[in-house]
C-alpha cells in the first residue's frame, strides 16, 4: 500500500522559515549587543585603572621632586665655605698659614 504524501500549504512552510530566520537574527543581534556592552565595560574599567595608576605615579613623582629639592638644599649647606672653614678650624684645628710659612713656586 503506497503511502500518500500530504501536501502542506506553501504559506505554512514560509512562515516557519521566516520565523526561524527571525529568531536566529534576534539571537545574533543579542550576541552582538552583549559583546559590544562587554567591550565597553572592559574599556571603562581599564581606563579607570589607568587613571589610578597615573595618580599613583604622580604622587611618587611629587615625593621624589620634594626629596630632590631637600637634597639640593642639603648639598648647598654642606658645600658652604663658612661651614667648611668652621670644621677646619674647630674640629681639625687648622689655621691660616703665617706669612713666613707661604712658599711661592715658579
């Protein structure tokens, strides 16, 4: 006994095909939207982390600049002729030579 095929109306087949196409298009659009949202959030977080790192580095720079300024003042103080003369006279017991002690070399 032959099996008879039941012919489906063409409209029903088209509706299923377009519905499947619409669902797959919707899912694809949703995936693209989620991907864009994730990239946006990642870039925003990365930007925030970079701003924190910049702020930390600027604090380090400011501290180093202040330390450099203090060290320059200390160097100037240590190199002052009055201080060196005072140390030579008081601690090392040095004194200026007398006129007879000076020898000129030609």
